[in-house]
C-alpha cells in the first residue's frame, strides 16, 4: 500500500489572509520613499496626489484579482492566472522574474532594511562594520544579519504553515497598531498649523525641489516626474498579491481571497495616506525632501518623541520588516512549487514535506535571496523590475477580459468590481506609467525588460530538457 503524499492544509481564515496582504505590503518604504517623491514633485499636494494615485491603482488591481482568485483557487496565484489567460510562456516569464529578483530581491532588501535599523540598537550590526572580504566583496555585519533573518524565517516556515501564520498575524497586528499610534501621536503632539499652512500653499504644483530651491518642469517632464515618483510608492504598496500564492491553503478561497485583497489593500492605503498627511503637518517640505538617508519617518518621530524617537522608529521597523519578510518568504515558495509541478522548475521543488509545506522551495528561495544580500545589487535590481512588475499586473488584469471572452462559462464566484471600467482604467494608467518610465528612467526600465525577455530562451531550454528536471 503506497504512502499517502502530504498535501496543503486549508489553515488560513479571512483574518489570516488579510494579515498576509497587509503584512507583506508594509515594510520600511513608508518611512523612506516620501523624501524622493517630494524632491520630484515639490509640493504637499503633489506628495499626497502620488500616494492617492498609488492607492487607487493598488485597490483597483486587488479587487480585479478577486475574480481570478475565485476562478483558480489554488497555489501559484498570479503565475496560474497568466498561464490560464494567455499561455505557459507568459506564466513562466512571470515566474522567472519572480524568482530571479521580484520576490527574492524583495526578501533581500527587506532583510537588509531589518539589519540597518537593528544597528540603531546594536551598532555592531552596522553595514559599516566590515567583517571580511570574499572574492573582492566586502561582507558586513548587516549583510550577515539579513541572511540570518532569512534563514531563520525560512526554517520557521518549514515547520508547518501554522507557525508562519502565527508569526505573520502577530507581527502584522503589532505594526498596524504601532503605525496608527505614530500617526495619532504626530497629529496630537506635534502637528503645527503654521507648518501645515505653509506646506498647503505649495498646492498641487509639480516642480523639482533642490537644495537651492524650486525648479519648474517643462513640457511633459512633470508627468515623467510623477511616474518616477510612483516607483517608490508602488514598491512600498507592492506584494499585496502574495495572498494569491497560498490559495491552496485558504479556507473558502473563492470568497476569502478576494475579500482579503480588498480589506488588506484598503487598510494599508488608508494608513499610508494618513502617514503622509502627518508628515506634512509636522515637517516642512525641505525637512521631508532632505531627511538624512531619506529616513523621513525617523525625522518625524524625532519631532514627535524627541531623541527617543529614533529608537522608537528603529524598534517599529525591526518589527515591521521582520513580519514583512515572513509574509514574502511564506508566499513566494508556493509559486516555485507550482512551477516545478508544471515541469518549469527543478522537479524536487514540487514536493511537500511531512508538515505539508514546500520545504525545498523555501530553501532554494532562501539561498538565492542570501546571494542577493551579499551581491549588494538587490537595490538596483528592484529598480529595474518595478517596470516589469507593472507590465505583469496589467497583463494579469487584461487576462480577466481575455478569460471573459475565451471561457465565458467558467464559474466566477466573484466578479471584478466595476468591470470593464475599473480593469481598463488600471491597464491604461499602468501602461501610461510604463511608457513614461521608458522615456524618463531608461537606465532602470530597459534592463528590467531585458531581464524578463531573458526568460524566453530559458523557458524553451526547460521545455526541451523537461525529462531531466
């Protein structure tokens, strides 16, 4: 009698799924990227406009994904949607980009953010503390700390889905409460009517803010500045789709995935907007734009809590990045597992361990994310891929329309909100941003596109050698 193979357990309730969405979105970006946005747009209204546009795009994409998650409630999420709506090649190109940099690069970046803020409390963990050199690479204590975090969280998730679930829920609730608390204390203790009035006078004008003053844009450059600004805000709001990768482990997935996407993105979008309103109520624009190392959250916290503000934000960000990396690690491995079962990844990765989780997928993800930590190139890679990420989001939402035409009789427990207008609005807006980025940030967008296209020969090599995987 053959031994029964382990299978995924439907352990995630609606609350747990919502915590995956929110927890994977909130890392360190909300405390950093507003500085670059203000330098690009030069006004309080412009800053809030960028975050509102980002929020609308994020929520619009999330509610559109609800239809796809109801149609294909199984592990793999966006990879499955693209494969079903178009063809295996498009699905693989997403999975290829996802493994090479989107997910693993995000894990590495969040891990290094954890170590950087840990250094506020434990200076020995600083990136300036170079421990040794290997092959010309200087290895810092911060890099080793980030790798240790990734290994630890990967190990926790190999023990069973309940451990990763508990870590995610506890840390996400903690950081949501802490972020709400920071915003409330900022409004109550430090909000300054004069600062708010002065910032409000800048209106919604789009202009470059430099150390020597404002510089107006000419022609279409203002739209390019908005698009460039949204790279940071979109990355800070990304990873909401992680919940779709664990669809095979969610209770009542036809209902709970779509609902968790909506609730999670709405919560995070709201708190991001409130945080930026707090920034412009507490700090003048130059203080936001030229915060040391772009850490506007630290500067705001210092205004609110005094010298202790630095430590408060450091502790909060350690909690935030710890929980964020757990969500990324937990969800990402399910994509490689599904690809392996399609013959498009190493065969052994498509197996579950005795705890019902894809252990080998977790460890191969851990290994590559650790390499990216050591390479020092993960930040550049993330900039390269944000363009590709938008393309895949737009393609996935286009897949909703394609599937309505291609498979009209397929059961749809949940239908995309505002169809076809909301999906078409997202596709149009994302396409415009991509075009503007191609024009105004070619150093990032073209290499990102090249990385995606590199997956085409890899796909055909894998198909040819499928029997050897």
